[in-house]
C-alpha cells in the first residue's frame, strides 16, 4: 500500500504529486517523494501537529537532521515549500529556511559554512531580481553579523540607526538586547533591496512579494 498522506498537509502533498504527474515525473521519483513526505507528516502527527500552521522551523530542521536520505529530504521538503509558495501563498511558508541550510552527510543541520563557502554563497545569489536582492541582504545579515533567521525576518526600520551605522534589536530567542555595527556591505544590500521592496504599510524590512501576504512567515516562539 502507498504511504499515507493524511490531513491538511497530506492534501497539499497530494496536489503536488498530481502536479508532478501532470509534468510526467517518473513514478519511482513520485514513490520516493510520497514515502519521505509521509514520514514527515507522521512525525508531526506524533507531536500532535496536524495542520500546516503547527509546523515550526525546529520541525523542519529535525526532519533534515535524520541521517537517512539527508539530501533527498532537503530537496523534497524544499520542493514542497516552493509549491506551497506558488499555489498556496496565503499559507505559512518556511521556504527561507533552505537559504540558510544545506544538505550534508553529517548529522546536524543547520550546518556550519566555511568562510570560502560563505563567499561563494554570497557571490552566486542572483541580485538582478527583487527576490534575489532580498535573499542577498538576508544572507549578509546572517553571515556578516551572525543574526538568526527569526531576528532577520523580524528586523524593522526602527532597528537601524543609519546616522550611527548600528543595528539595535532584542533577540527573539534570548530576549536580550544587542547592538551590532551596520557594515557598509550590509547597509548597501539593504538599501538596494528597499529600492525594489513592494509598497506596503509593514514596518518590517523584509516582506513577501505577492499580493495576498506581506509578512514573511514568522517562526513560532517557544515558551
């Protein structure tokens, strides 16, 4: 029997599978996809999570952290969130997580990048598109200043003192205030993104680029 794809998440996975079949994806690939996504859904169900809104960043990282088929898990879950962003833009989307992680044979994700790998990552971001400019600025905030993903997506205009060239914020994870230098390369990347940022009333710097949703999905905070 085919692995089960239950609940709201399973329904979206079934839509994606139908989409793949329409595009003549190989049946062996479909079976592999269904098996791993079923494992993801069952793992969530064991935690009492049955809806898409129940998923957190930690759930994604935990799924990627399983040694078996590590690279396949990364690719398949990333495809799921790409499909979600395209066909279900109103749903919470953690697609940005995959910009800060990479598939490795080692057991832990997110992985640590070397200085050379960081340079390559920054170099090959396509900065000719609005989304590329957003990605580049977010990557620099992580790689050059060490900000966590949750702090980056919550970053507000009021957190940046352009006159003093500093970023001041309260960390989401620790609740502690920090002050960081606004490096020239980081400031220039943010300004470059702001030139193409969609017009909206949000005071967060980084927003989505579709009409139905402005705020980038926020990770659920632990109590």
